[in-house]
């Protein structure tokens, strides 16, 4: 199987043969009606996922396969109930060497930095090479050389920022660029600042496994990257005879203080200029990367229409959360999403009036729950576009009416209005609610069926029973 003949999930077509290298995302050993064991899999690459069935040797294969394992797959792609499904004729686990021989890296399965890693690496090494402090220069270069492959390929975090292949290097590279400018503006020790920037997160190379199983190691869970990084640098310094005590102390302090605050698991707060700069440059680059991810993933869609009266998408997203993620996860996502949306709203934080915020939270819990309750109905009609339009439109109309009723009654009820005053306040807002209800009915009716057809085709497991 060569790279040229391999297909990606996005290129799979019904009634066509498939040869591909995919990763096992989900796996379950099941039995047919006559009791024969088979493997029910969800396989995927960076472009998508597909449900797969292995009818033969299911029990034997279940003992050697596991979630997160890359596999070479051959089979036939078929359409089943309007969804693509892969009938696997052969499946083989692949190790790192076999992937390398095929010219396949982890970017085939996971998102990766869009920057050139070799250019970033050379830039970081160049920043070290011009250091005047030979102790810091040799120490920083030694650590970078020893951890070169991890630095180039590791993520910078589990989920929050730069959480992709090469994310660690991109984070360091950007921070070094910012630090170079800061060193020109402020009277600081450039070499100490650059060394602290490059090494501040070095403990994350031991805190996280990296891809393909990017999760916390046991030591990462129990100790954490700050202390792990401190210990690593301490050990390197101990092996360097004559390393200046004060330089060692300051560098170790930068590692311990780079999180900035005790509540962020920093053992110490920054005590001098270089440590403070490392903290804020780290925070700045992390926040900017998080904002970039939000923008690219269109999670800011709710704010995109902030200045268009009565048009918003976040209620629709809450409904989808319950529909696709199940009740518990769906309610959690909807609750958290509305909480962030309301509190961070540039038009005014929801914290300014708690009764309204509580009403909004209750409304979103109800909307997400409705998505979960309607899941069997929508799943049953997922191939009937006209019925889906009616279902989503009706859901949008009714749920927006209930949500607007809850939020419009929150103020008069919390303010102690009488019955007639509450009724008058509610009726006065009807023109506003009417436009909101109409816009949401259209949003649900237009986008709902389109997204369901997309999910049915690309991610069928989200609508599985």
C-alpha cells in the first residue's frame, strides 16, 4: 500500500473499493443476530470519520486493536440507510516505522501547525546562537538539542492553546519573536529573557504524551509541567560545573513563576522584570492562539450578528448540542456556551443583572434538553428533508417563544411587579419577541436539515441510537 493509492475519508464514495490508512476513533465488539462476533468501528483521518464493520475474526482482532491505533485498511465502501459505511476485508495495525516508510506522519490524522517547522526551529536556534551569556547559551542549546523531536512535534497543551502537532514549537517561536521586541523596549537581560521563554514550558514535553495519545502522563497528572520543567533544568544545571548560582536561581524562578498566579498553579509569582515578561508574553500568545481557533471554528458566530436586532445563532447551537451530544454533555455545552456568551457580551455582561442570567441559563438547559428529546424523531426522519424542515422550524418557533417568555418575565418578577404590571411588561415586548421568534424559526428550518444531512454522511455515530 503506497501513499499514492491511499484515499482520505472525504474522497470515499459508495460502491467503490477503499485502500486507506486510518485511525481507530471508536471500537466495540458486538454480535450478529446469530451470535457471531464482529467489530463495529469508527475510523477516521483529518478529513472525516466513517463507520466500519469487520465481519470476520472480530474476537481475534479485538485483542490486538485499540482506540487511537493507526491501521491499514482495505474494503468496500457502501451506502447503508443513506450513510456511507466501510465493509472491511483486511485491517492491520501500523507502527511508527511503517507509517514513516509510507510517508505518513501524525498530520494525516491530527491538525498541525500551518507554519514551517524547520524554519521555526532554525529561528529558535538562531536566537540561542547570538546569546552573549555562554552559560545560558550552552544550557539552552543542550536542552533544545536533546529534546529536538519532541519540541518540533509536541502540542503546547491538551486543549486550550496550540493543541496540535508542532504547537509547542510554534508557541515558543512566536514568544521568542515577541521577546526580541520587548528586549529592545525594556532594560532587561535579553539572554535570561530568551532562555526563560524557550524553556518556560519544557516540562510539558513530559507532562503530555503527545500524539497519537495526547493526554497527561501519570507524572504530569500528579506533579505538573511547572515542577517537571524546574526539575529538568535543575538537573541540567547540576551537570554543568561552574554554572553561576544567581543565573541558575533566576532561570529556575522564571520556570516556577511563568503561570503568574497561585490559582493557575504557579508556585511563585514573578519577582523581577524578566520573569514578569515571560509570564505576560506566554499569556498573550496563548490568548491570541485561542482567539484564532475560535475565529477559525466559527465559535464566535453568536457575536457576528450582535448588532443585527433579534438575530442570533446560539440558541440553535444549544439545540444541536443536546441533539448530537446527548443530554448530559449537550446541556453542559449549552450552559457553558451561554454563560461565556452572556458574561463576555461586549454589549453588557450578564453579571450586571443576575436574575436575567439565571433565566437565560434555564432557557438554554431547556433548549438543549429539547434537542435530546427530539433526537429519536429527527433520526427517524433524517432522510426526509421536508419533514425535517417542518420539525426544525416548529422547534425553533416554540423554543424561542419559551426562551423569550422566561427572559422577559425575569425582570418584572425579580423586581416585585404586581400581576397587571408583569402582564403589561410582557405584552410591551411582543414586537421584539416576534421578530426574534421569526428569525430563529428560519434559522432552525434552513440550517437544521442541512446540518443533519452533513452529520448523517460524515459523522453517523452522532445520531446513532
